[in-house]
């Protein structure tokens, strides 16, 4: 129920990924008035199920908004805008700012008559000339920069060159930002690392997971930090990831790694290998901003600290909210009463 005396809703922002659904009811300043989360990601839905699934989550908000005789737009981001999602929203080519995303929103026809749009993904050519893409993370980094600048003041390119945004997850994203000649915040570059997915594959489908409890999701919440950091340190040695992975078996055979610590060690190996790759290509890097779940933020923070790097956690919810609000305003989905 929306309190009539509270700030009025201006936007329903939806972050709809492969595995999870998250929605925010925002006021015009980006404050979160209400939040809904669900494990109903787009991968478990057919095309015809997207609208009913969305309405199931946000209908209470819509009822309250309708009772107040208001109309609030709905803006979605994430894999819901992929070719396998509700509607293909395409991609914006990097470097690009939030305004470019706002001008390429994909309108979505729907039976409920909602003012419904999807934010396009972002794509770029990496330094090794490989294409890379993301959907949903672009919204979070735009919002994260706003949060940081609110605290520290406007950032310039010299400062941005020394920091990077890491969004750990199934497919971890590392995103570099820049400023345009007009001072607009740009997504300049990104790289994806399949660290979380590899963790699941190794545990569930390789010899390294034999005889272990294979619930990868439960393991990530029960990581032993000593075993994890042992894996991080091993990942920094010569030999490479494919060689180091087998050490999870040999150390176990020699009883130098307890069964209960194998998953922690493997997590450290994989995250450490990811960090090794990123840090080696970033000689000027001084600070990493982490935008993810509390469990993953903690693991990445501890690994980075062990390797001598500073990191700061940014609220994923606040970053998403501010990023979505910024795009909605630049797309003129939200117009102040003074301007109307």
C-alpha cells in the first residue's frame, strides 16, 4: 500500500535477469518507496508469460497508483530485453552515455495498457578485438557514478582512468567509465568473465566435485575464508588456471585440503584468476567499486585486499534505482509538473 502522505511514485523500475526479477517503485528523486524481488527470471518463462509474470509482481502498486488517478511508466532492463526475452531491445555501441540509451528505448506492446519500455544493452570491442555485451549492468554503473559523485564531487577522466567497476556474478562484468567533452558520463569499455558459471560447472560436472555436496549456491554462502584465500594465492602463481584447478584434486588426495574446503579453494582459484587477468591489463588501477550481492562483494573485496588493492561496495539497489531514473528522465518518461 502506498501512503498518500509519502512522496508520490514516478517510476516502476524493473531489473529482470536470466535468474531473478527485481522491481523498485521510485519517486522523482530516485528514492525507493517499495521493492519486490522474485526468483522468476526470464529463463523460466515463455514469451506469452512475461506480461502475466510482471503484473503478478507489480499489480499492488498499479492498483494504488490507479486509485490516486496517476499514471506511472514502467522501465525494464536486463535479459528481458534480449532476443530470448520479452522483446529484443538491441544494443548501444560503446562509448555511450545514458542519453544514447534513453533515445533507443524499446517500447513494448502489452494488453494491460502500461507505458512500458526496455533499456537497450551495451556492446563494445575489447582491447583484444573480441565483441562483448551486457544487459542490465549499464544501468547500475550509471547510477553508481551518480552515487560516487554525490559523495566525492564530479569525477574527471584522470580519476576515472584509475578506477573500475566490478559487477560479480554468473558472468562478472568489469566496466570502465569516461567523460565526454561535454562532461557526460560514458561507458567506455567492458569485459566479461564467466567466473560464476565456471564455478557451477566445475562443482557439478567435473571430477573436482565428486563426493562433495554440489549445491553451488549454498557453498557461496558458506565459504571458508582461509581455503578461499589459499585458492587466491595459488591462482597468482605460474601454471595457469587449467593447471591450478587440478590441484584441488591432488591436494585433497594428499589430505592437504579438507573436503569441506574444496569449494572455497575452487572459488578462490576462479576469482583469483579473474582478478589476475584484469589487474595485469590495468597498470594504473588504484580502486575497484563492487556492485553485487553481499556474499560476492565480500569475497571479491577480501581477494583484492589480499592482492593489495582498495575496493568499495556500492549498493546495487540504489545504483539500479538512480540509473533507471536517469534514463527515464532523459527519455522524457518522467516530466515534472512545473514543466507540464
